[in-house]
């Protein structure tokens, strides 16, 4: 066990996170299968059924009124896949796996249960919408990056809750960013943790880069720069929308030069925000603004 006086090491934080049963490690496999023309419904179903809770969520969504559940009831994952379609299946799986991370009011983050999921969804959808507008990034890639790029934040909250008052005090005293305060108190910050976790879960390198360079998107390697630019703009939109923003979220520093370089004008950002808010509202309903999120 980590010394209660000293923060756990980054290795200990990651080890704790990797033990949790709700990791998003199934997402890379599911994404690859859904994008492959050779994948059968049975193959996709087997991947979903690795996670029993995800399988239940899939059937429940297929039987909802939004997807025609008033008609014949769906009784299997295979039937649910046929009713929902690949794109909706992936969106559900990604949000469900991220949203089930064990966050409570006892993490020391001053965040409500469900806030991470709310903000991640807004960022994911905003990044997806921007990718659809520019056609420079695959929308599903942008959506996935928006959901998981801050997973390190959840891992830190899970393992280091006792040290949040010190991080908070350091940030206020120094007037620095939240990640700089994390670095001072813990010796590492959540982007470093997230990078390690996504690599351990075998996510694609572009999504790993989204976590690694989230605080300095303009410094991302050339192959990842387009994704980081869309993610950065999506994060700005999500912050402006408001749902799920925690105390560190309001310290988000916008790289205006990067947005200008990628032609993310105020008109484009406003257009994307309207679409993103509509999609997020349809996805979560009243849960977009408050309460636990259940799948």
C-alpha cells in the first residue's frame, strides 16, 4: 500500500487503474471490428459480450422507444446490433465504458458523480461534429479521443483523492494550471497517467497522442496534429457548453493560434456547438445537467 503521507507513484496509480473491471480496453477491438467489412454480427456480438454490463446496455438501448422499441422486443445482442447499426453501437459502447468508472463525491475533486462522463461526451460529440465539418479527421476517431483523452484524470482521482486539497491549494497559491499543481504535489500529472493507461489498453497511437499532448496540442507530432487541433477545439466547445465542467476544467487554456491555423472560426465553433448540444441532449436527456448516469 502507498504511504499515506506520500503520494502513490505513477506506477502505483496506473496499477490501481488497470485492476478496475470497467476499463475501456474493449473499445479498440470493437472499433476495428465495426469498421471491417468482413466482420460478422456474431463476431461483433462476442466482443460486446466480453463485458456483461455493456451487453445489457446494448439490448436495453435497442428496446428503447427512440429505436422503435414499441414494436417487437430485442432479446439478444445480435438482434440489437442489427437494429442499432454499427455507428450507434460504437457510440453506446464508448460512452458506457467510460461512464462506469467509479467516481463519487469522495474523490476529493469537488465534482458530482457523472460529471466526467457529461463533459467527456460533450467534448467527444463536439470533436466529432468538427471532424464532420472539416473532413480532415475521421469522426469516430475524434469522438473516441474526446471520450478517453482525460482518463488519466479519473485514475488520479481514484488513487490520490487525499492529496487533492494540497493540489487545490498549490494551484490557487501559484496561480498556475491544474496540471502544474498536480506535478508539484504528485510528481506527475494526469496526462502522463492517461498516456500510460491508453497504451496499456492497446489504443491506437493517435489516441494515445491525444492524451499525451492534450495540454500542448501544437507540439503534437505531425501525424497527430489534425486530431489534436480538432480535440482542442472540441474541448473549447465543451467547456463553453458547461455540462460536467469541474474546477480544473475552468482553468483550460485555449490556444487561439492553433484554432486560427486550422480555420476554426467563431462561426464554425458556434455552429458546431449548437449541433453538439442537440446531440448530447438526445443522448443523455436530463442527465446532461445533473445526476448519476446509468447504462
